[in-house]
């Protein structure tokens, strides 16, 4: 007979790990299953390693420009990628080991290493790397937290070349001579700036006519200008159709296009063309759990799947593809299931940042979305050159924007492309979460000199959206 648990969590990402601990603390006999590295995407191949690279890249960039601040550094600035990677590995190791130790020491929690597959609505088989079933378990409550993986397009010749995704690019110990990146969204631009600042030639291939298509065009152009000024090359309206090994350097790549566009040579090719959910090998059909055409598991506001007693949290449910949305999923489930709450993901105000430098941070609706909705609104913008702290630090790229409802005076959305914008955006996030009208923020006294102190001044400039 399968070993029975009150609850099972599949995956140890940013939602799954704290949920398993809380379930155990509630008195539930809980199992947590992890097939690979503890901590999920964020810790191992996402936020933690890439932001450590962002920090190293920024250090190199600041060192090259320190003379502008009156600081002299003799000699050329170079980057030791092996040392950057070693630092990243130490940070990852500490986080990964911390998550595993936390789970293994948690009350009422049993940890299983292996791959989980449903054999019924509330039964699971846990198998090893060779497919051998190691354990069979059942549970009253099951929480799927299996995350996503990088999409690699099925180009002609793809099986003949060496290519990279966000995961294995972080394993390089020598700098690429020429890194070509396919894609124009968050991951693509972060890696483009990182490796350009490290010293590589970087070319970004964008299928459409601009980067960051989910953002307002003015913010997308603001980000592109910064990266282009630093030497990142952009090619728009192009899409690779085939790839093949370089005839004289087999480890390098020749990228072919349609429409008589000349082939492009690259020492390294990175695909940043989206992500897909890890649901294809979970045996969901055996449980009766439905997925959409992308493989995402649809959920209701309480993150419940179509099968009673089964939830899906994190990237796998398509309700947010960020570490903080995954953690918020955990908080919603815990509040409703364990604390008698009535929280819903349907009322969540989306917020996120693109960690280029300076970062682009956003909360709520974009200007395009507000205009499409046709609601009466006020809008204000302000260049970062107006911000004293930005001028003092010599980093005045970007601007701020905010939209508010003309009648209710509620903030509809805001975005900041500028130094410390990823922190300053929280002034808007908190006011919106509180449901307070914009004058609450407008009349607040902020500390000088900071980036956030110009937010009330930004609100002073609200005008009707034309």
C-alpha cells in the first residue's frame, strides 16, 4: 500500500518550500518531493545567479567610468569570468543548502529525492533517474510547484550545434567572443548587458520591431538606448531559420535567415525565447488534471486545479512568472487553507522589474492598457534628470510615469526606468495595495536625497490623458 500523507508538495521552489514547512507546522504529515536541486529556478538558474552576475557587470561598468566622478584607476578593466562564476556558485550553494537543511529539519516534513508522477487523483509514484519507482505515496492534499524551463525553438540544424539557455550559459568560465542572443524580452536584455559589460561583443536578434513588447513603447526605447550606448547591437525584424556549425570552428555557430539576409557568425548562441511549464512528464492525465495548450495548469482564484484537493502554485499555473508571485501564491494558499482567510490571486496587483542597469520596474497597468480600457485618467511623467540623487551619482538615464483614475483618484499603474527604480516603485505598490488615493502618496514627506522623494513631485504634475 502507498505510504499516506496528509499533504504533498511537488517541487522546492519559492512557493513550495515555505508551504511545505507551514503544512508541517499545522500538524499535517507532509511530504516534499524534489527531483533536482533544492530551491527551484530562482536559487539555481534564475534570480540568484543572474543578479550576482549583474552585480559583477555593474562593478566593471562603474570601474570603467569612475574617472567621470574624479576617481582614477590605472590600467584596463577586465573580467575574470571563472572568478565571477565561482562567486555565483558559492552564493547558490549557500542558498540551496539552506533550503534543503530547512526542509529536512522541518516539523512533520519528509523529504523525497526523485521525480513525482501522478498515478491517480491523489496517488504518486516517485522514481529515480533511471525511471525505477522508489516510492509510492498518497495524499489528501497535493500542491504542484514544478516551475518552468527554457524554450529552445526547433530550428533546422539545432541538433548539430552547441547552444545555450539561461541555465548553462551561467556555467561558462571563459568570456564569449561574440554572444548572439535570440529574443528581446527580460532575460535576453539582462544577459545582453551583463556580457557586454564583461567585454563580449553582443548581438540581440529580435523578431519584432522593438524590445520588451509587454511594456509601453517609450520605456522599451529608453532601455534599448541605454544598452545600445554601451555597445549592444540590435537587429530587428529578423528570425533565425536554421543553424549549423562554423565550417572552420566547430564549436562556433553560423545562423541563417530567410529573405536573403546574410548569415551571422557567433562564438556562442543564447536562446531567450520564452519558457514552458514542467508539466509534460507529471502524469497529469492519470489524475484528471487539465492543462491549457501551453501546458500550463489553469487554477481558480484560490489556486485550485479542476481536481478537488490539488493546487498549482508558482510559474506552472501561468498566474505570474516571478519569484515574488510564486511566494505570494504560497501566502494565498496558506492564508486560505491554514489561517481561515479568503485571499485570491484575482485581486493581486502585478508588479515586477527588469534588472537591466538602470532597472525598469512596473506595477499595475501600463499607459497602453489604460488607454485601451478607455477609462478617464490622469498621467504624469518625469525624467530621471530631475532627480537630485540621480544627478549626484551621474546616472540620469530613464524616466518615471504614473496613471491615476480621474474619478476615484486611485493609482492605476506606474513605472520607473532609472537608478534604484526597483526600490522606488514600492512607494506605488504599497499605496495601491492599501487602496489609498494618490494624494496619500503625494502629500507624504519623503527623505532627501533619495529617488523616492521625487514621486510626490511626479504626482504634482498629473494632467488629463489625451
